[in-house]
């Protein structure tokens, strides 16, 4: 009788562990797999609106990275990225290469680069809030400034 209970409970545990309950929230799985969030643009002037999309497209081509999130604020652009596991030994080289490329391609823009998972996660959460319309553009700009402040604290 005890063996039967152990076997049945083991089967239930395995089934519960294997259940895929993905409800479309990128922030829940952002640290485990690539979420590929679209760029968030908090600017109002249309002549630079496509800069966030262009930056994401160009940075995502780097073979060392597997996920990129971009937020274009009024004064600065935050580029949060995740580096492939075996490439983590070359983090400084990757960031230097990315910074050099972005400064050369967009000399008028002010970039903040981060490979920190916390910054990436906050970026994805901000994108989700904006897409769900649960946050205004003004509050999103304030939250963006908080993310930038968090990044600068960690530096």
C-alpha cells in the first residue's frame, strides 16, 4: 500500500513539474529564456522614433548576445542585453565593442548599456506595463529614470 502511494504521488509531482502554465508574461521567464521584447520609445518627436527599433535590430545581430531590450527615453537610450553563457568571460570586451559601435553609428545619442539581469527584467516589466496600458507615459518616464538610477548605483 505504501509503495502505491509513493508511486502515485511521484507521478503527480512529475506531472505538476512538467505542466507548462505560460500565460504570456515575458517578465516571468525573462531570466530563463530569450523573450525578444520590442523596443520601448518614450519620446514624442517622430523623427527619432525609429532609432530604438534600429538599435535593437543591429545589437541583436551580435552573436555573443541572445536577448536585447531597448528603452528610448527623452535624454538617453537604455540597452539591456543578455550574454550567452560561454561568452560571459568576455563581458568587458562585448560591452566595449557595443559601446564603440553605437557611439560611431549614433554620435548624438547618449547610451546606457547594461548586462545586468535586474535591469533587463525591469525593462521587460516596463514594456509590459505600457502594452497593458496600466501605466501612463509620464509614469513610464519616471520609472525609466528609476531604472537608469538603479543602473548607475550598481556601477
